[in-house]
C-alpha cells in the first residue's frame, strides 16, 4: 500500500487552518485588493476541485447522482465530512429544485480568524466555491457557487448558495483556469 | 522588548497608574525567571504567583515558555480571589493569546485588537470583581 493511505486518517487540523490563513494573507499582500483575492482563491479552488473529484469518487464509491437533490446530499454528508470533518445542512431549496443552500455551523478554514476592518470585502473561504465548482464540472455539471452569509463578516451562520446552471457535454475538455 | 500588547482595567479611569505598576512588576518577573535555574526548567509554564504586594494592590505574574508575560493587578481589598482562581485566569489568558496568534491577520508584536480576546478579558474581570 502506498504511504499516503497508510498515514493516520485524521491529523491535527491546525496546520491546515494556519496554512490556508498564510495563503490568504499572502494573497492580500500581493494583490492589495479584496475582490481580486476572492477571484484568486476561487481559481485555486477550481484547480483543486478538478483533481479532488477523482480522489473523492475513488474513496467514497458513490454512484452517479440521479438529480440535484442527491448531489446536494452527497456534497453535504459525504464530501464535506470526508475533507473538512463537518456536515453542513441542506436547506432553502428553490421551487424549481435547481438551487439550494449549505449552512455551515463551523468551518475549519476560519478557526481563530478575525477579519480586520480594512478587509470587509474579503470572502475568506472563497477557495471552497472554486473547489465545488471544479469538482462538479468534472462530473458534467456547471454550477454557480457563492457565499450568501459569512460568520467572519458578522452573520450568524455561514451559508453557501449553489445553483445548477446546465449539464456539460462530455467531449468538452476541462482545463486549468 | 517589553512593550505591552494589551492593557485593560476596570474601572477604566486611572489606567495610567496601572501602566506604571505593570511596568515595574516586569522587573520582578525578570528577576524571578532568571533566578529559576534547572528546577523549574522542565515546567512548560511559569505561574509566578504574587510578585510583590503594594499598599493598594496585589500583583501576580505568569510567563510562558515563549517569554510572553502576563500580569494581573488586583485590589488589595479583594480577599475573595484565591490562588487557583488566579491560575485559572492566567490559563484562560494564555489560551486566548494563543488563539490571537493563530489569526493569520495578526502580526506578532502588534497591539492586540481581537474582539474575542476583549470579550474573554471582560468576562474574567466581571467575574473577579
């Protein structure tokens, strides 16, 4: 068995949290513009997502989802649990069934983080939007993902809003952004 | 490098004289930690206890193994605050301080402006008075 799978399944999450924090603050220093940092985080997330999906499908053995509701459940109960150790709840379905919210009570990316006043437009966890978008694109789903609420910016909960845009044709190659 | 990262007092007037008390107490802290020697070198934290009594105040000290110093000044008339309560206050302060250090937006050495840290300190001060 290869070394990665022999390592303990759970490791201390503080190194992960601090690494992400270092990444975000470095981007803030490099770009000096919150909107641009959000974009860069989303792009990085996308590049992670298009790769992570393979690992996810191999480790979880979930089959193809029959509808968007199933997709939502798999994301919340399997994917988030597997990679971040949390299980957000799925709520606020649109009447057409093409849009829903993930409500996160806690988020390991933001442990210990307090946004300074001069970064009020920073969407700190933007990486997650990109990851979800990239991962779903590899299973032929084009989605729009954004943060509707953010505890770092004063809201009571963190809410990710996901909207199904369309099915992607299989023969279009997905490249890095 | 002994500039304070955080000073808070209740009531807030007369804060300046606390700056002075705390500053002079640092000399006592330095004395204590340099005189400690091997006996206490294994301890991860150094609760220094009562540093020195003055007429009006009791001053307690605590230093981490990263040389961060915490000082608590209590009115002499407060006799209900026991040693283990002071220890527990220092532990809470140390934990909160660690959380502040983990905020990626905090630069070590800057004054502490964390709301979370403020609220821990407020709660502690309310409980102690």
